[in-house]
C-alpha cells in the first residue's frame, strides 16, 4: 500500500463528503472491505480480532463526535484489537433501506457472523434502533443501544412527535419492530434518561427477558456524547462485549457523573425548578468542596445571602 494512503492513525478531518468516503474506503482496503449501499448508506469492514463490533453511525455524527472524524468503532480496533463493521448513513435514516436489508441478507447467507467468537451491535438514537433491529442477523449477539426508538410506526408510537417526517417510512416489514428483533440476542442493554419522557416511553417497549435497562437520570438527551466526554464509552462497550456489564459495573461506571459538569448543571437546574432548596444547597456545598465551578459558587452565595436576609 502506498505510504501516503490513510490508516487508522490518520485524521480524516476537513475533507469533503466524497473525499471522506474515499478515505474510509482506502483505510479498509488492506484488512477489510468497503461497499456503498445505495445513495445514503455504506458498509466499512476492518478485520482484526475474534470480537466483532457492528456500529451504526451517521456521517454527521462521526464528524461531530470524533476528533479525528473517524467512525467511533475504530477506537475499539485501536484499544482492544477488535474487528469492526461500520454501517454508515448520510443523515438520520433509521437504516430503513432495501440496500441495507440486502447487505445483511448476504452476510447471513455467507455465514459472516459465524466467523467471530463475540458479536456486539451498537448504536445511539436512530442508530440504536438499527443496532437492535439488525442484531437478528446474528443470533446470540449482544446489543448495546443508547436512547433507541422501538419504531416510528404511528400506529405504535404516534405519541413521539420528534420525527414526523419519518411517519411515511415503513417500519413494519423486514428488520422492522426493534424490540422483537432482540428475541435471538444473547443479551441486550438499553440506556436512557427516565426524565426524558419520549426516550423513556420507547425504552419501556424494549422490556424483554434478555434486555437490561439502565437509567441515566438527569443526564439529558445526548447520552452518547456524555459517555464519550466522561471517558466511559470504551469501558462500557468492552464490558458489554465481554459479559462484564452488570448492575454493579454500571453503577461504578456511572459514578463518573459526579465530576461531570453538564450532569451537575442539569441536576442543579432540576432542584431549583422543583424548589428543593435544601437539596440544592447540599449539592452546591458538595460540588464547591471538590471543584471550582463558578455557577455553583454563585448559587451558594445567593442561598447564603437569602438565608442571611431571612434571619435578619
């Protein structure tokens, strides 16, 4: 391979969409394959180890979440030596495309997933829907879905008004209703914030014997970003793949939120909206004893001034 060809250590930032896709194809050329799937999707495969990570990602999400503008799954190639299959989309499509269906049909026919000891499907939001839905292609796989939608079929989820432009899309045919597609999975994990009502309603539809739901209360509607910023994303995926994702493991991992300012801001705002003054003051004291965060110093100063005014 020419020395100027990109590799896993090459940043792919600042490229046009066309050049970026070409760079992805060039990286996969040596140890894998690249295949366009119609006009809005692609599959990029790199073969390394006996564990296969299948991620569903959007081109836009990759650009926003990765400092190197690389598929998130490449982190597990570098960190753990896993194999990786990225199913990418241009925009949020929920991967409801015949070209994607046909690609997974071919993987099944070729016995592709049988070549790996462990298979983990992963995605967030619309990509979390796809991770659950297409996991049926690999019976016995594990699934990690963050804030997934179960379906956007209005006969089931008419209460979800966030994606009205997708209501004409067929979610009833092959690889359709994501919770049902998990029946063949070994284990599946669904992460969501119960304070985000629509996410919580979708999560409830995933209630199955082989599904564990983990609640990330007060984290908001961008849990994938939060996990990446807390440096907990890679440990979470490794635990899910290796069979170590237990209640105790998740509780320990989620303790990282105690030093994560977006979570602390959300929690303070929630307490203030609920007029839970004593708990808000306790939170400010705790944060101020450990960190220097202007918002919490100001909030505590205001509470102390209010207390002094009431006492006087």
